[in-house]
């Protein structure tokens, strides 16, 4: 679950960085990281980042893992996804082939979880 989500997040951040640099000029990776962490324009990414961090918890119980799987399904399912996330994320699928491909990989994971 973690790898497809990381790939998706990297693709989203690369696209957003290109947009930012087109408008404001080049920034270093560290500067852009600070913009993402501290900037209100990127707060919509927080649920995705939080989910990835939760997946990194090596001491998570089986119940926590099940809850994480449910959170992934909810984040990427049309009926349950966060409207603030969807409002910013869904247009990116049209703007970036890399994001669309990474989202397809996440969708495969979501379908697999939903079946189980």
C-alpha cells in the first residue's frame, strides 16, 4: 500500500512544484518543502501525507492496519473522499499523465482492499 501512495504523492508534489516555479521562479527542494509544509495552499495534501506516515508505523496492530486500509479506500472512493482533497486532486489527474498513472496504481490497491 505504501509504495503506490508514495509514488502518487511524489508525482503530485513534482507537478505542484513545476506550477509554483512557473509562477514564482525556481526554488530549491528544501525551499519547496517548506512552502508545502507551511503554506496554506498545500494543506489539502495533509490527509495523504498523514496516511503515508501511519503506514510507516512498524508497531501498528492488526486492527490499526485494517483501519489504515479503510482510510485508503475512503480517501480514493467517490462516495467517501474528502471534498477538499478531491477538489484539488481530481483536476490534477487531467493535468499530469504521471499523476494519472500513479493514481491508477493506487486505484488497483484500493480495488484489492475493497474486495477483501
